[in-house]
């Protein structure tokens, strides 16, 4: 939701990045204020997932230009784990499976690491168990998932719920949800979206990276940005997502080219 | 090392047989005499032998240690930290000699009345009809000099007989404790699982202290129709010891054998596991974890032999190698012409924790039937950077992320052990050996 006088959380200016020497991001500008929900849409290969990974600090993506400020501080001075502790969260498109580590151990380890960094109390296994079970209700997850290995043998939908569960535990200031809707059936989509909506406050912000408008029926964005070839080529309100659904991505790029007189 | 010295080694080993007593059973003596003859006809393998290409055991030739024949006076207080919790039926052998004061039967008399868990020499006369068709029949010694040696020294061992349709609730703990330096022990196990029976056995090789000694172990496991055996093998010998072992398993129709072998100890170790699916619809799961460091060498050779149709085999072998250690895995799968509809998978995954660590892994598929499913794969490497990034994106430091993933790599195999106390102890070992700071 857009709030009057809310402070900028994320300020991206002229961001450029390469992967394996190939430039993928070619100058991105974006401001996200606390309380807002932004959707970044675009076709495969437009650079939207790269943008998400660059913000989280993936080592394979090399920043070659521009600046990103998070709460006014240079994001690139922070290692990935420091970004996480400072309040940046990336929900992965393909969450990693870790057979051999129980989900509850993993969740408690990450929770306590971030809590300690924020000067808050850590929870012992029993306290954490109560706490996490409460959060799991938000996502209609069975407590059975606590005893299983992290994401191992989870269905696509179960993995995505486990991602949002981590978001619920870590309480990030900025949550970037990379294709969280992909691979979800309609029931799972509704549950995941409902969970995300309940986590949204006036103090945090959410960036939804998505190919399809479908997710935006459930998590209503304040801004919709369209990416193409490593740039944001159009920004609008939630209506833009509906127009894209009707007319397709070609419609924006044709419009852009016409405006540029190409 | 010259052949003359190597054969001198075998000769001097065999001299230790003088203290063995003749058996009243002619077939038993004949089995041992055959084995002595086979020792004489073979040589200690060198790296020129294909089966020993990666494992140089020539240091062993300098160590013609004799077996121990005297009973140990070891007290329970010294070894009870090795016991399972809750207590389970247990046979303890100290330096290869049966230790009745440390062993215990803890069976449920109502359900397990006819289950035999005892030392072989005590039972041999009573169960001679049952034993003769099994003892020494699976562990092939004509082409394996170490199995021949073990059989030549056969006089005692662990014996488990699970009668028809009996399920033994408690796991059976076979505990082999090494206490003496410069000794060779020849542990021997025979497990007969009769039709429809079920049992879990832990074969546990431990050391009371560090020292140079030699273990030459042989196990034979026979599963009749529909029998189920869960065999957990833990080798945590002294890091200066030598451990050579063979296990031969025979599966009759629709029987199911599950093996989890954990290799942690010994300076040089070699484990041969041969599983023969001789009946239709037999099933085996063969999992292994090798976790070694410094200058250890651990070699695992498995052979899963599909003889009859509709067999299923699942194999997952993992090695975590640190320091200048060297792990070897050779996984042979044979599918005979008759073994149509065999369904077999094999995976060999290996993690190197140091630049000097070394792994040789060799899947070996010999498929002679045409309607089968056989999948195999092998990976050698470091931790996956995507996995590390995932954990770092959740606030964990790179070191913590690496430690967690390394631990998880090993824990995935340990997790399959159904005895909680043993599982926790091994998880602790994996944790201690894989964590950096």
C-alpha cells in the first residue's frame, strides 16, 4: 500500500550487471518505499530474475555500474548473509533441497542467526517449535514438514510455502519473491498469496518477480514494472498487469519503440 | 615388495594355526583345510591386480601379526560406552576372542524363544544340520586370499539364526573390540534368516585405543524366501590399523536385504560386499558412507549380482575425503541373461574437502538381459555454490553454510540407521570431522 511520506527502502540507480561476461542488466532505476508492493514483470530472459539475484548478492552476478541503496546504505558493501541479516529476503524460484538436515533445525538456525544479529533473543528448540508451528498455520502447512529434510521430496508448492515460512520467520524489510507463483496450483497459490498478504505491513516492502498476471489477482501491487532486455521499459499501476494479460508483452515493447520514434 | 617376502608373510601368518584345535566335525576341518590350501595357492594382491588397482596393501606384508587365543578380562565399565541404548542382545569379541562376560541375550522369551544369538563354537554341535549348508558357502575364498585366511583360522564367531516367520524386535549388536597392538583378529559372522523372518544386525568394529593391528573379517548372510535383514556395519577401527573385510549375502525369492556401511577408521581398509539376488523379486538397498582424513585409505568394492528376474537394487555410496586421504569405490552391477525386469539404480557421490584429497570411483555395469532398468551416476567435487548461496541468503555465514552442507552430505546416509543411539553418535562423529571454524 502507498503511504504518504513513507521512507525509501530501496533506491536503485542505473544498475548494470553481467553474468559470465554477458551484460544482462543495462541500467535499472527503481525506488521502493516502505509499505509498497511492486511487481516486476517481463518475458523469460528480460533480466527480472537476475535483478532479484543481484539484490540478494549472488556471486555469479557481477555489478558493473550503478548504485543500490538499502535504507540509505550501499547494499553492495554487504555480503549476502549481511544483507539477509539487514532485512533483505529472496524467496527462490527453485529452492534448494538439503537432504540430511531437518527442516526445523535449519529454520531455527537461520532464525536465531538473524535474531542474534538484530540483538534479539534466540529461541531454544522447544520455544522455537511453538513459534514455528504458529507461523505454519499462516501457510496451512502440516507440522510434519518440520521433521523432514529441508525441501527434500517436497512438491513444488510445498517448497514455495517453505520459502514464505522462512519469510514469516525472518521478518525482512524487503522481500523479493522470485517467480513464487510458478508451479503452484490455484489452491496453493491462494494459500501462499494469503500468507504474503498477512506479512505485508507499512514498514516492509515486497517485490514480486513474475511472468504472469495471475499472482497479482491475489497480491495486489501498487506499482507494476515491465522489464525488457535488462531495463524497466514501463511503469504503471495494477491496471498495467491486466493490460499485459490482454495484449501480451509485445504490446509494451511496440508502444515503447513507437514513442522512441524507432 | 618381492613375491618371496609376500608368500613368506602368508606362511608366517599360517603358523598361528598351530594353536587351533581340531574339530570333531569332519566337514568343518575339511573347510579349513581347503582354505589353507587356497592361501597357499594365492599371493597377496598388488596394484597390478585389477581388483586392487587403487589400493596398495604392501605395508601389510611387514605385519605378520599372530591371532590372540587367550580370553580377555576386559570389564564392562571399559567398553559399555560402545553399547547400544536401549540395551540390545549383544555378542562381544575382544581381539577376535569371544567375551561371554560382556555379551548378553536380551530376547523376549515369548516371541523369540527359538532365536539363536550365540558364539559359533558353542553352537556348532547343537546346530550342525543348520550350519553345514551355510558356513563357508557364500564367502568365496578360492580367489580371495584374505577370505581364505579368515576361513583357515575359523574356530569361533558370531552366529544368528532367526527361525521361520520370527521377527526379532530388538537389534542385535555384534561388537568387535580391538585392544591389543600387533595382533591379527579374524572376526567371523554367520546370519541365517529363515523364511519370512526379520532381523536388524549391527556389525560394529571398534578400538579401545590407537595402535597398529590387523582385522580380517568375514560375514555371511543367507536370506530365505521373504526374509528381511537390515545390516548396519560400522568400521571405526584405530586410524593406524588395517581392516580387510568381506561380506557375502545370498537373497532367496522376495527377500529383502538392506545394508548401511559406515567407514570411519583404519589406516588402510578394504570392504568387499557381494550381494547375490538368487531368487525372483529379491530386493536390496546398499548404502555406504566413507568419511576419512589425513593419510587414510578406504576402499569399498561392492558387487550386486542379479541372477533372477524382477530383482530390485538401490545403491547410494558417498565419500567425504579430507586431508591427503584416498577413497576408492568400485560398484559392480551384474544382470544375468535370466534376470529380466531387473530394476537397478546406483549413485556414487563424493565430496573433497581438501586439495590433496583423492577419490577413485568406478561404476561397473555388466548387463546381459535386454528388458531391464539400470541407472547409475557418479559425481566428484566440492560443495555446490547454489546451495551455499541459498543458505547465505538466509543469514548464515559462508563457513556455517559449508559446514551445514558437508554435515548434511554425510548425515543423509546416517539417517537411514534405525537405532537412535547409534545414529546420534555417528551424527556427532560426522559433525566433529566436517566442521571448520
